[in-house]
C-alpha cells in the first residue's frame, strides 16, 4: 500500500489566524485548493477549509470575521510514513476531506480525499500488457 508521503502535496497554502475570511477564500481560489493551514510560527494551530467558508457565508459576512473564528483549531495530523489506508480511515472516521501531514512535529504536506481517490483509481486501472 502507498504511503502518505507519495501522494501528499508539499506546496502548502499558509494563512494567518487574523486574516479575513474574504482574503483567505481569495487565496484558496487563486491557488485552486480546498484548504489552508494556519500556523503560529512553525506550529500548526488550525486548518481553514471550503466548508468553513460556506459556514461563514451562510451565517454572516465574509468581512466580519477572521480565519481564527471559523477554522478547526488543533487539527489532527498524519505521519508521512503512514499508509494511505490509514489516512482514509482517519478521514472517514473524523469526517475530514483534508489532513495535514507531519514528520514528527514538523508539518510537511497535506492530503485530500481527492488524493486518496487517485490511489484507488490507479489501483483499479487496467494494467498494460
């Protein structure tokens, strides 16, 4: 089974906890990503996702709050050496679509449910003769 390291994205979108929702959403749109990681220095303190943007839009104004008001604080992480199967189980159990990837205390990437689906599709694709 593949490891998380082989499918993760290492080009992380970082946003500040004090960023406006609008600025974070614009940056996510520009980078075509569904999640941004929130750091204090090098320490991961949150994850801000498309779901958070939708909740904020449904309940108010994108200029009225900050990323910190809507993000998931202290998100779970997975080790880069873990299997994609373990990642899938964590995501299903936790209801996540994005999962930060760590090597020990250092965040080195992120995986999405789409990344995991690519693994499944690659495994199911017919092999050339």
